């Protein structure tokens, strides 16, 4: 995969992640031409700041040639390319306000901060983030151990601390919550057990089959799920069918129970694809998938993996993820023979551009969240609909209008309020047009990495 469309900032960020994953550090002058503050801003938007900082711990500011900033034609070319793939520009051609690149100038200040100052600020953030993650990890382990004692059929964990163990530094993989999967009748028992342990159920969505638990005075957040994906969404329903078919068996990983290696890799790929289809996926999810495959390559049943990917329509997406992991990050994840033909034909550059511009789960660009309902349905059906833009499905609307979780019949009223908000607010009307443009643009990208025919070729 060519890196000709990447600017110095992009390649510097990728180089730092690649080095950190191998337990290495970058060399003096290796990031010459990269602005340190912009690098840390981009890293934070991807929730990977601790890894980037780890790659710089030995060399410090010398990596940046004393803070020389990214600029010149290479950067300008990158910005043009970013717009083509839905990058960090709005409809007026200006940098999106939530873009990592737009915010970097603000972080630097008018006078411009040197690399040493940026490193000091990043170091404070990293210590805070890693300390909070360490506390969260230990508290979750304690809760899970007690939960196993209370539940006849303990829940399985998804992602989370299973993935922490495959990184060089377990507390450097930042996560917002820990996911538990409780199938069938075990859901009610696990829900009651969590409450018995003193956790509070802050939100429960019966249609989506999930409940969110928190602990007062703690950063711990646990999401309990009845299924791997939201069954009230078209794409989620399709992905659930695949997971149920190929991922029913659990096994022990040290202190935790979780899907066996092949099923968990399939879940990681489909989970990333689901977020990609909604508003975007981050580089951390690419690392999760490829590192898991690298760690358990001798145990992965590639027949199960590839059958599941093809049936879900996500084989093209998985091939692109492998390209990024292998070619850009240097992760030794195998290429399954069943998708080698797809792998060799897949261009991962547009996906990488979308990943870098969108941040983790696409949160760096506000418009992505607004069009998520449209793009998810496009991924499920292969087409974009203006009707879905005006009248998004319940699964999307309940996230914007929380009252729908308690009273789903009010969905038509929420639609009316949404449309009137667009009509009578200039700002919102503009947002509606932007949402439609963003939905069409991202649908084109989704179509590049989705096999709507399903079934093996």
C-alpha cells in the first residue's frame, strides 16, 4: 500500500504506533517535519496517545529536529486528498472544527510551542490516562471475579482486557468501557448480580438488549449485552446472525471467559466493520484485530473466520484492515488463503484516509454521527435513501432522543421535531444538507469495502 497520499504528520503518527507495538522507540530526527503538538492531538483523537508517547520516551524532542513543523506542498496535497475521501474539511473547504489538524493550531498557541513544551503537556495527559485505565482495569477484574461466583453461567468478556494483554503495556490501551456478553437466560441473572455487587444501572435499552452499569466514585463502566450487536438495527441483526452461527463456544483466557480465538477474531472484525459503517473506525481497532490474529495465528480456524466474513459481507473490509496492519504497522498477521485473491485486489488507502481523518469511531468529525443511521442502513442494503435521512430508524433516533428508550411509540413525534428543527434553524438546515452529502460520500466508501452479494466467491 502506497503512502504517497499521507503527509509527514500521518506517517509520523503511524511510525510511532508501529515502533511502540514492537517495544521500540523512534530515532533522533526521524520525525523531522512533524509538529509535535499536532502529532499529540492526532494521537489523542485516536485514543492512542500513551503508545505514541512511549515511542518517544528515549529520544524526546530530538525526534522532531527541535520542533520543526509540518508544512509545504506535501501537507497541501494531503489536505486535498483528505477532502476527496471525506477528510478534515467542511462544505466550505475549511478544516472541520473537531478535526485533529484544525485543533492543533489552537493547542500550539499564537507564538507556537516547541516540541519540548508539547512533550511535557502530553506527558501529563499520558500519566493521567494510564493511571485512570489501570484503576479501571483492576476494578473490573475484581467485579468479574465476584460476578463469576454469583452467576450460574458467568458472562463472557468481549474486547477489553483480552486485548490489553496483547499490547506491550496493558494499561496503554485506552478503553471507555468493558463489554460483557450474557446469552439467553443468563442475561437476567448477570444483571441482578451486578446490582447486588453495588453497581448502578444508569441506562437500559431493552430493544437493543443492553444495560450500562457504573460504580459511584469510580471510572468503571460496564456494558452488559444480550447479543454481540444491537438487534433492533438492520446491520446489527445481520451481524448477529453471523456471530451466532460461528461464535457459540467460549473458553478461558486466564481470569476471564470469552469466545474462542477464531470467533473472537471474527467478532473484532465485524465490530470494527459495524463502527466503520456507522461513523468510522480508528487505528486502535485495526491494531486490535491484527495483533489478536498475530498472537493466536496458530489457533485461528481460517475456514470459520472467512466463512463468517463473506457471509456478513465484510471480507473486503477485513482485507483492507490486514493491509494497514501488515504494510503500515508491521504486524505479522497472516493472510488467509480463502481471501488472498480479495486481499491482493483491495486498495486500503481510502480506508486509511478515513481512519486518520475521523478519529476513533469517527468522533473527530461531527457530521459522521449525524449520518450514521443512513450509512448503517446502506451497509445493510447497499443503497442510500433520502427517506432514511429524513426518517432515520429507531435504533439511530433513540441515541439522539433518549426519551424514545422509555417510549418508542413517540418515534413519529421525534421525526417531526427533527425535521422542524432543520426547517426553522439556518444552522440545522445547513447541517441537514451536510448530513446528506456526508451520508452519500461515506456510503460510496462503504460500498468499496462491502460485498453485498454475500456468500463465498
